C-alpha cells in the first residue's frame, strides 16, 4: 500500500531521484508497485518507485535531481516492449523488466 509523502522527504531520503513525465516509463515500470505518491493543489502529483537508494518519480508533477531526456526514456520503453513480448508469466516478466530498470538506472545516473 502506498503512502502520501512530500518532495522534500523523497529528496532527503534518496541519493538519486529520477524525474520522468507521466507515462514516460509505463511499460518499463508495469510490473512494479509504487511505494508512495505526492499531491499538488490540483490533486495527484506523482508516484514514487523505489530501487535501492534510487527513486523514480513519474507523474503530472515529477521532480528529481536527474532528468533523463525523452530519447533515453523512449529507448527503454521500446526495449521493455520487445523484451516481454509474448511472455505471460508474471514473475518472468517482472524479472526481465527489473534487469532493464537496473540498466536504465545505471545509464541515467552516470
């Protein structure tokens, strides 16, 4: 179950905070669960996914100290789509996508 948090808490709690716009990593993160969310005046702001000391923040109001460009996000979305095409076993899909997520984090945090 995810909990409500603040940008400040996330920025203080993680060394790397990767901010991506809404649905930019939809396929890549499809087997992961959000740990938290933020809000803004209009309502929901962003979901936070945790991977060790890295958080991926995605939503209408993403934030972070790392902002990968559109091309990098699209490349990993395409990799994710190709990697799990035809694989219907949930745990197998999750394992494949987790490897891609780790690769993505490694690339954008260099």
